[in-house]
């Protein structure tokens, strides 16, 4: 290492190029290498909405953002330190997210007249020559040409050669950030174990990129990012949707029930179906239904049959599932519904993130139809929250809604995964005997107001359940007004009573009393956490609490909030949690809302805190 | 359907009476549903099933009250979704004997999508579609099987909807067992119920059911003595298509074209007639099209019996096979391995 090394505590890199440029792979390889080195990492991919958007256009830009550091990082970050732009369109889309003075590495061939035209940039406005990048450090490399040169005589076709140019960029960045090539070499060897020529080509280009850094003077500087103070242990990388799938399987194993997953493909939830379908050897029964309605209905059926019955979807799909979820509430059968939220309303912004389905989760059914609502706050936390949602469903015989979103679903972070015996056992006792002399009462309650689960196949417990209002205990059809009001209260009390069986709300950081508490939920966690840390660094003693349980709220939430003069609630919606908190606790909480399909930035949060505390 | 089950010998043998629940039956007096309930309760004890393994699932409508009257497991669910709920249950618990009770509105209007998809997936369940050509529970609007021109509360000037032919629809949806019967012919209905239950796969039985309140006499011409023999044709596998007051008429196939012939005093004899073959998809298709308005001249008689049946693998069996294969290939799932994933690193 030369004396030109600068030590940084955190870096945000965005890899951006055309969909076909392999930026996702480049980004995830750099991430894995960083994680193995002990950096804390957080990532977020950003794909074009169209599957095959025209090459070279703005619509076709695919990006991968990586935040890594020698300090803890809690989100994929907002403004980038470094941008890799493989073509003009990629630069055009991402320029506004680079810090002034930041580093931009461009593939010059991606700025030729054709690419400029595709990106709708006039030739005289070429950003590489018109001075518009003067406030940045720009490194221009003709990646395409250098890749071709490295592979001269390899016998590979133009297409294959072109496809390996992302390895050149990766090699160059490894040089710049002082990383070893070993991990990626291992990865390539596995990936192309059967395609020797492709493997050789990729390795050659990777090394060429690294040497290019070493031998040319394109960059004056190299950077070092040391390992982060992570709790000791064994880690893996995990994406949010993957964590949900694993959480479901884990809950099935720990409850001793087979897992049923009925769903209909929808962005951004489909990867849960894909992941689960890979694990049939756990006995997972994944069922791709004809529509969202059938998916939910199949879950009701499987739950009646005694399975851990689950489904996932996104806003428009949840809207279709509503009626059958209401049936689940009425029947009081356990089931877990995961909503991977995206921008709405209607089809909205399928590949963008939003938190605007909270009120739908709580109230989006006809009649008084309460169910527990939980929210995951990060990709790794999606595992814990999914597992907890299953526990509540099974222990309280109720549908449970778990909220994730596009940012959690596709984001990734290191996960200090548990061993199976560290996970709690979920107790399930199927009813085997009559429970009232020689009668079986399917709606008789235990001390938690939960009812017995008697599944078909159990002799002497034959009974009928249905969507019509039922008589207390017997479950027989009842139109009696007194009984209806009683049952409405009973179903609600059961859900509210869950507050006694969940942990109290804890502060995430900051003083226990004071001027301002930032209260968040869901995927804003990392950004709010970092925003609060930065604000405290500047002398503003702000506190942060993040809700996992939204229905019911933790029993101490009121007390906790009353310790602060002001409550700030940032949300990616128009103020849905805000409304709930104001209504229930009668406090003038302040909303901070962003509805752009994009996560909050750390500075946005920090500045809002300072504005309120000044 | 019974092949996965082992009979519970500890429990006294089931009788029809055991299948009567303690709930008061609330259909209108004279409704065709009573007869269907009675025949189902009569047939089930003969089928060698355990009572605890039987599940009746219904949607919404008059017929969908059915599960409440059966002393078995049951679910009275939501409109149109019984088929989808049953699919989930059957995928989860292939060993159960699952019966779906539905109506023309429930299965063919609001639940049409689930209906066609369960047929193509071929879950091993039995669907009893009570077709009364009207919406009874909501007090008399036209249904997807009501005839054109039908005057109802929602169509005072007559319905302009062309009706579904449920049998043809089931044929098109790849049904593996397709049959029709009627409430007023207990012997035939019982026989069809037995056959539907024995068939492995989705058995679809359409039952003409009289709604004496909102659509009285809709099927009179097929069910009443005076006209029944003229207007219906009861098909049986391997037997010629014969009908008429004195069995004097028959149906002959002229290429793909069915023709009604006189077998008594013309040049045709019974030997020239179309012999019913339940396994012939093409002929079943033609038969399903015997759906003329009986008011038309030279109309074909309405067929009853099993139109078509085929043996095809069931969804739940294939699902089980995939699970077994995955276990053989990758070993039984190991949670710790799953939690660890492919690439891990240690931090001290
Ligand atoms: S309305 Fe018609 S179908 Fe419904 S119960 Fe009465 S007679 Fe039967």
C-alpha cells in the first residue's frame, strides 16, 4: 500500500449502468468482499420497472447502492461518495445523488454519440466535456476498449467480451479500496465451473482492472475502510424477502406444523414465493393460485386443516385478499399475511417503496375486524418479525398482518443469524377432546380469549364454522343483537389483550426524557437511527423509538411518549401512524412525510430534528 | 377418494342419522335442497369414509347453508370462494374427503375463476352445484344460468345475458368427471353421488334444483312424469342413446352431427344408435351441447348421467411427490443449514 492511502470510516458507492451491464452482480460481489473483511454493510438495488427497457436509455438504468464502513451503518445511505456510471443514461439518472466533490468513475465508451442520443443528451452537452462535472473528481476509463484488449485472442465473441466489462470495473474498485480479489475469484470459479473459457475471461478482466489501477495514474488516491465494531459471531448476508421466507420455515419447524404458502405473483413480494418453492424438502407446500383472492382463500382452507398457513402480497393484492382475511378474523383461525408495501394507490409504483398501507392493514376490512399488525424494520429484522407474527397467529388463533416494504424486501445487510435452538418453541395444542361435558364448543375461550383449534380428522369434534355472526362458545349462527355486540367486543379484546404477551416498547437510542422523541416504524429505521446519531453529534439530545407492534401498541407506549415535549413521526405516507398516535394518546405529535417512492435521507431526518430542537 | 383413508374401527359405524346436525333446516318448504340433503346423508354412510375425515365447504347462497346441516366438519365461507378454500385444504390435507357445495351464482358468477381452476388442477374433491337458475338468497335476480329473456327483479324487461352451459364449461375447463342429475330423481341422484365420490379427481355434479319460491318449475319439463321421458335422456356407459315415452327414439351420429331418429317404425334400429362412451372427449363435447331450449321444435332431449370421465393425476398427489422427491434429493430440511445459508463469515 502506498502513502496515498486515505482512511475513511464509511463509503457509499452506487454502481449504475444499463440493465445488461451486470451492475447488480458487481455490487453484490463488492458487498460480499466488504462483509468478509469485517465492514458493516447495507445495500439496496434499484431496478428499472420494465423488464426489457430499451438499452442505453434512462428507463433502462439499473443500479446497486452499497453503504459500507468501519462504523456501524444502518441503511444503504442517501448521497453517494462514489458513482460508477457505465453510460450517459446512468450518469444522468444518478448525478443528483452524488455528494459535491464526490468521485465519478465513467466508462467513456458509454458516452459516445449513440449513447448520448439514447440518453437524450445533445452532443454539445456531453457531461464529460462540457464542464458540468467540474465540482466532482472524474475518472474516465474506456472500459469497453480495455476489456477488449485484455481478451484479445481469447476466441470469445463480441457479446461475451462485452459482458465481462463489469469485472474490469470491479477489479479497479478493489484496487481503489484495497480489497483482495480472492472472494470474487472463488465466486467466479464456482459460477463458471463448467464454462472454462468464460471463467478465464472473467478472471483475466478482473485482474486487468486491478492492474490498471496499479499501473496508471488515473487516481491519485486509494482508500482504506477498516473493519467495523460488529458484535462477535457468525454472519451471513440476508435480503428482506429471503428473511421472510426463512422466518416462515423456521416458525413452521418450531411449531411442529407443516408450512402452507398460497400466493399470486406480485412485485415486490414474488421472491418470497420463489425462495419458499426452493425448500420443498422442509415439506413446504407452496401453491400459486389463480388470483390473489384464491391465494388468500387457500390459506383459510389450509389453516382449517391445521397448517401454518401464510401468504404474501403487495398493496393491490392485499386489497383483493381483504374479504378472505375478514373471514379469517371471523373464523378465528391462525394465518399470516405479509404485505411487502410499494407505492400506491392502485398499481402505483410497483418497484418503489412506500408505507401507505398501514391503515389498510389495520382497518381495510368490512365490519369491526381487528387483527395484530407488526412491522419489520430491516432485512434481518424481517426474520424476527415474521417469526413473531407466526407465534402470535398460532397462540392467539388469529390472522396477523406483517408489514415489510420494497426497501426491506430487496435490501440486504449482514445478519448474525441464530441457531435453531436459540429460537423459541411455538406451542400449538390441537384440541383432541370435547371441552364441555359431552359437547364440543369450538368458540370456548382460554385465559387469552383464544379458541380451540380442532382440525378435520379429529374424531368426535366435528363442527361447523362460518362467516355469519356466531353465538358465543357454540359457534352456531346467531342474529341476536346482544350477542353480536358481545362478540365484536370479545374479538377486539382478544387482539388488544395481546399487549400483555409482547415486550414493552424500548428506546432505540437517546435520553429517556427530553425535548424530542422520534417515533418510527418499518424501513425508516436505519435512516432515523443515523439521523438521530448525527443530530446528537451536533449537540441535539434527541431520542428514537421504533415500533414493531402497531396493533396492539406496546402497553407502555403512552408513558414512554409522555416523557418528551414533542414527538416527531417520520413516515413514507401522509401521516398514518401519526393519526393513530394522535387519536389514541391525544398528543399533538408532529408528522414528517415523504411520498416519493424513495426512502428518507439521513440529512432530511437530521435537519428536521434540528429544526424542531433549535 | 377413500383410498388414503384407513377406516376408524373404534367408532361405531356411521348411519344416515349420524349425519344430521342439531341445526334446524331453514330452507323454504318445498325447496329442492331438502331432497339433495337427504340423498347425500343416505349415500355417505355407504362410502366407507370416517365421519371425522369428511369436510363440507360452501360459499354463499341458499345451497351454501348445507354444511350447517351435516354432522361433519364444515365451513360456510364467503361468496364464490368455496372451491379456492377447498383447494387449500386439500393441498394441505390430501387424506380428507372434501365436498364443495355451491350454486349457479356462487360457482359460475362470483366464483367462476376458482371454479375453472379447480377443474384443471384436478384436486380430488367433489363439487355439487345446485343449479336453480336464479338467485334465491338475495330474493330473485337472474343468474348466469337463467335463460335469455328471463323476467326477474333485476331484469323487468327480460334478461339480455346469454346463459352458461355448466357442463360445456366444465368440459372446456378440463374437468375429469362431469355429470348431471336432478333433485326430483332420488335414485339417479344417489347413483351420481356415488360415482362422483368414487372418481379420483375433481368430480363435478350439476344438480337441477327447483327453487319453488323464485323460479318454480324451471326444470319441470325434465322432472315431471308427463314430459320427463320425452325431454330427457339418461345416458349410461356402453348403452345406446334412447329416449321417449316408450323408448321409441334414439340419437344417431351422422359424422359429428347428432340426429334424432325413430327406432320403431323407420329404417333405423337400436344398433345404429350412438353408444355412450364416458371416456370419449369428442362425443362428450357433442353431448354437452344438447342444451336446446325445450320450446324449440326438433330440440334434443337434455342428458343426465356421466358425460365424461378421465383418469388424470391429482394436484395434491403431484405436490406430495415433489416434496418427497425434494427430501430424497436434498435430505430432510435442516433448519440450521437454512439459517446459515451458503456463505458465512466470523467476526471476533
Ligand atoms: S329461495 Fe328458493 S332455493 Fe332458496 S331455500 Fe327458498 S326455495 Fe330453496
